[in-house]
C-alpha cells in the first residue's frame, strides 16, 4: 500500500534566497492557523477519541491535511 522513496517529486534549483517570501510561506505551513497546525491537531485529537471509527476518521483527515503540505 505504501511505497517510500526518499527523493523529491520535482527537482528544486534555488538560485537566490528571499527571506520575506520564506517568512510568508512558513507562516502558512507552521503558523497557528496554518495547514501543519491543523494536521497536528487532528492527529493529536485521535488519541483522546474513545470510538474507533471516529479515531480512524481523525487519522485520515490529519494525514490528508499533512499531505497537502507536500510540494507538488
């Protein structure tokens, strides 16, 4: 079901750095209202869920939210 290859889907060639753009991007991914924060909340809430089917839904939603953070 899972195939893990440690390689990027698209090659990345950084020609120059842009600190302002990096700050904006990281705030969307890792900020309090970013996608990574939402994914982590779903995944952490699953451990307090007493119902197995709902636990599975929280896991699936958290994984899907974290997959949206991947490039490509």
